[in-house]
C-alpha cells in the first residue's frame, strides 16, 4: 500500500468516526440524589434535544399532577416514546437537573 493510499484511508476513517460521534449527542445530568416513579401520557416529543412533554399524575414526594417537559438523555429510552403513549418511568433528580430513565410504555 502506498503512503498516499494509506493516508487517504486513514483520513476517511477519522472522518467517519467523527461523523458517527456527532450523530449521538451526549447528555450528562450527573448522579441522581432522588428517584421518583412517574405515570403519565406523552403529549409531544422534541427530538432535537430529546425532550418529552408529559402530562403526569402526582409524583409522590416531589410534585403535583401537571404537564411539563422531561429530558430523556438516553437515545435507547427516548426511542421508546411515541406521542399519545401512556408510560411509567423513573424521574431522577439532583441539585441541578431532573431527567427520565427506565421508560416503560403501557400496552394499549
């Protein structure tokens, strides 16, 4: 393999790796200090920043029933969500952030 061919291949590999890394945003909200159970309905999804607008029931120990935006940092969790779906999830809370994990979509 010539030096030129090797350099072209290496450049292509670095370009592909960079493109793949950019396609998956990293969201890090830190470590949860508290966890609460959520039950609610997904009203809207905002995929550009992985936000789910959820109309939820009272979250015991944390907040009354209302509609609010919840970040869902993991793509594997966010991809489970569909508008109109009824879900159960864990709300993770620390001093600065709150976010959802453990998303389970109820069967219709």
